[in-house]
């Protein structure tokens, strides 16, 4: 039987003809479904399964990360507000404040991360900043700007491979 006469189709898109296979599970996949890895092309399911080995966080860790990020952001807003000074100084202090918040959350959670830990930490920073604005500082451009910078800093820290 001629190998060219048999048509094979993507497992996710049955209308797409393909000859590309995952190098791990041998499943057919189209170029849109293929993920290039250092060892060849893999399907999204195999890549996700491999990534799951790196995520050991639990739901309790998500709650802890959110709480630490919210309290840390509120305290950072308060301390940066007390320091006062120019807006540029506040902006420069917001970046390391976000890094400190993320590092503290990681340490308190035993350095465990879930797939969504960065998003949860970022949401905690936003919530903490808004609570600070609601109860103590008022919602102004400075509070929003610091919240945005700390959010990016916290999220970036979680995205780093540590």
C-alpha cells in the first residue's frame, strides 16, 4: 500500500490534512496546533502536561498569595505616600515594592506556584491598592499609577524562572 494514498488529519481540526506528528504521543497535528520545543514539535496537550510538573501550588496557596499581595500593596501605597516627594520618586519606588511583595508571597507559600499564581498576585495588588484608596488615600492618579506599576512588577516576578 502506498503511504501517499492515505490522508491523515489533525486530531483537533479534522478538516485539516497533515503529516506532522507529536514527537511524544505520536498524535497527528496541524502546524497551528504544533508547539516547537527544543526537542521537536509537540502537541499542546503534551506541552501542557509537561508544564504541569512545574506547578505545585494549591488553592490554599492562591488564597495566601492574594492576601499577601493585597496587604503588601496597601502597605506599599501607604509607605510611598508617607515618603512623599515627587511623582518620579514614587514611580521608582513602586517597581522594587512590587518585587518585594512577590518575593514575600513566594516565600510564604513555600515557593510553590500554580498555573495562575501571577494573575492572582496581580489581582491582589489591584485589590489592595483599591482598598487603600477607598479607606485612606483617595483614588487619584498617583494611586492608580503606583498600582499599575506594582501589578506589572509582581506579575513579572512570577513569570520569571526562579
